[in-house]
C-alpha cells in the first residue's frame, strides 16, 4: 500500500509527544489508575458514563464550576481510553477549521499549489489519524459554527479537506472527544440545542468533604506537615465560601493550592509544621480572585479560624 503523506507528516510531528500505553477500558481499574498515577479521585460512576458514551461514539460534555477537575480528569480519561495522550484544544472566539484541521504553508502553496505537500495538518486531524482523543476545553468560548463543525466530525468520524479532495476517516475507537464548560460563566456563549442533543452531559460539582479531604492527602506532600485540625479549618472555609454569593467560589484546585502555598510559606520560614498564621497568610492571595470578594473571604476566614473582627 502506498504510504499516505499526510499520515506520515502527522506521525513525524506528533507521535513522540503522545506516548503509548496499554488502554484501560475497565472503569474499576481506571479509578485505581487515576488515583495512583494521575492523583485524581474520580467516581466509578463518572468513568462508567464516559466510557459508555465512547462505546456509542458520543462526545461527552463536562459541565461544572471552576476548579472541579474537569480539564485534568478529561485529559486523563481520554488517555486511558485511547492508550495515548489526547490533544487539547483551548477554545477561543476566533478558532476556525484551518486552525484545528489544517492549513497551507503560504510559500509552498504559492510555488506548488494547494496540495498534500503544502498542507500542514493540525491537531484535530492528527487525533483522528493517530487514533487518540481530543479535549476541547471551554467550549462556550468558541463560536456556534465551530461547535457545529466539531459535532459533524465527531458524529461521522471523518474529516473532509476539500482543497485536497480527500476524506480522512477515524482509524479506531481511540478518537473520542470531551468538551468542558462552565455554565456559570456569564461572559460566554450559550450552547446550542443541536449541540446539547448530541453530547452526553456529565455534571461536575464540588466533591463531598470526605472526598476533598482525601484529595488533599493525595495531592499535598507530607512536609511541612499540615496538622489535621488545620486541614479541617481549610475545608470548612472553602465549603462556607461556596455557600456565599461570590463572583469566584473556590474550587478543589484553590483548596489544593491554598494547602501547598501554606506549606511553602512555612518551609520558607524554616518550620517543619504549617501554622495557622501561615494558612491565613496564604488565604486571601489564593481564595480572592476578584476585588469585590475580598471582604467576604476575609470575614469567613476570620470566623472559621476563630479571630474576632478588629
Ligand atoms: N477529583 C480531583 N482529584 C484530584 N485533584 C483534583 C480533583 N478535582 C480538582 N482537583 C484539583 O484541581 C486541579 C485541576 O483543576 P482543573 O483545572 O482540571 O479544573 P477545571 O474544572 O477544569 O477548572 P476550570 O473550570 O477553572 O478550568 C488539580 O490540579 C487538583 O489540584
Ligand atoms: Mg478547565
């Protein structure tokens, strides 16, 4: 069989970065590997739903508040399913098919025409040809045309490049798509009905407190040590803040960063144990993302940590 020049280009450009591992398509095993290797705590329910969608060739939409692991969990699940790292497409308003499927090298195209020689394959086409997944991050930031183009490709598992008069088809079950979105972000576009009809939606929420306590254990090293009472105060603080009306509520990502920053502050002072004042020092820098939240966050931290307002 004649070698396909586009496939060769894709292999040459991307194969090394994707790596290769045995796919893991058993949800129970995947949950274990996610914790051990990726330091991600994911419920068997979420893994099962995602895998069931993949078995039906359906893209998955992860929706939920910031910092709840949508992006990292999406990437990890695509990797386990395909046995290769996925491509990540961070969306923006001006994304179009040339940026994600492929475009033409202007100089080569001028000299040799719009053909396979001047064509530069991009990530979505590469994922299709290399049989791996795509994480489309923050889909609401893209235009409706872009969303429709993606859905058409995922539905039919093929990409048409008219200039080359070619249809590229998926080569195996590894080509799957996960979208992420934060519905609370009002600055972003709505998702169309057509889009929502086709995707399998998986809702993300803040994890229950005992799960978040385990995430802290898995994500944050033992040194400098954070006393368990202090961990509880941090958990209580973020949980209270999530119940308040803030423009930015702390996710698990902020909780983990808060713990790590407190450790670094303690370590810079030469301490082997994190103190309450280290945690308070880190608190507003990590938990306040917007000026208007400052007062509420400081008040809650003081309440939880047992300081009177001065
Ligand atoms: N289930 C989890 N297990 C382990 N760590 C988690 C989990 N959920 C969140 N985290 C923490 O949050 C970080 C990942 O957050 P990620 O960026 O994936 O969230 P996101 O939901 O995509 O947020 P955003 O909406 O801001 O993009 C991890 O690095 C980790 O510190
Ligand atoms: Mg994200």
